[in-house]
């Protein structure tokens, strides 16, 4: 677009009566459907000639729209028309700002803001008094969403993380009808995220093998960072092993 804009002064000075403007001399991709007739089909011009004036106005209109919507054209220096992404942290600077936190701890943190794990109610719709239910739910979300199976999250010394407990919670709490409600709570406008704190002492849901499995998933899969991060939070349907 900028190349076409830079050519406009020369086109404006051109004596098109002596030297008609030809289609190969303009950027047809900048001419939307609503402008094609005016630019390429002016009956008062020689056959195949481009209406120079219509083309100039068309390009300027596209430039104005691009600036207004800040697509790929920006003005610098400018507060209003500059690239909004230019002021965002990127690459190593952004990664350096991110807190080091394991996925289970992130889920507990988001739940403290939004209560989204409460959406996973018992199939009977009765309130539960099960001790450690949130721990079991987080373990299942990590297991299913990252597709690592139950083995990495099982801890026989923690009642909330035994295979029998996880199977019971999976069958009675983590149901298809509960899944849409959880991300709805997590993403609700009323949810007020706070800066991530240093994680409090919580059950080690992911032992060393589990942490390695999840980190490997995030690092090697092309969709890892986006899908796994969202899926663990219950935003995407989990793939079961």
C-alpha cells in the first residue's frame, strides 16, 4: 500500500490524455469491488485505460481506512496512529515478566479469582462435603487437557489423588454438561484477575514425571503453548486418553 501511495504524486502530474494509465501500472489489489467500475471501466476513456483520478481517490481511501483501523499502516511518531503493538513487551522481555508457576497452581489461582471449579457439581446436584475435591478436579483437568493420562497425577499417599478418587470425581463431577460452565465463569467480565502471587503450599499434583510431561508438551507441540494453556483452564474440551 505504501508503495502505491508514494507513486500518487507522480500519477497526479501525469498527462493522461497524452499517456493513458494502464492496468499494469496500478495495484489492482488495492481496488475493492465497489471501486472497480469507476477505476477500470470509465467509458469516457480509451479502451483498457485506468481512470487516474478514481484510482488516486481509491488508494487514499484505503490508506485512511488502514490508518483508522491500524491494520498494517501506522504513522510514527504518533499516539493516535502508531502501531499499538509497538509498546507491548515481546520475546525475552515478556517472558522475563511472567511468573514461574506450574499449571496446577495456575488453576488454583484462577479459581481463587472466579470460583470456576465450582461449576463442576455432583451429578445428583447435591452439595458435596468431599474433602480435597478441588485438588482432585485440578488433577483431572491437567491430566485430560494435556492428554498425559492419570499416572503422572496419582499419589497414593494423598487421598484426593488416588486412582479410585480420581475415577469417582471424573465420573460424577467432570461431566460434559459441566464443561461449558467452567470457562464461562473463568472468562466472565466480573472476574477480576490479580497479579499472580508466589504460590502457596499446595499438594504436589504433578510429580517430577508429570511436570516433565507437561513441559515437554508445551515446548515441543506446535500448538502446545496456546492449546494446552487454555485446555488446562477448561476453555477447550479435553482429549481423554
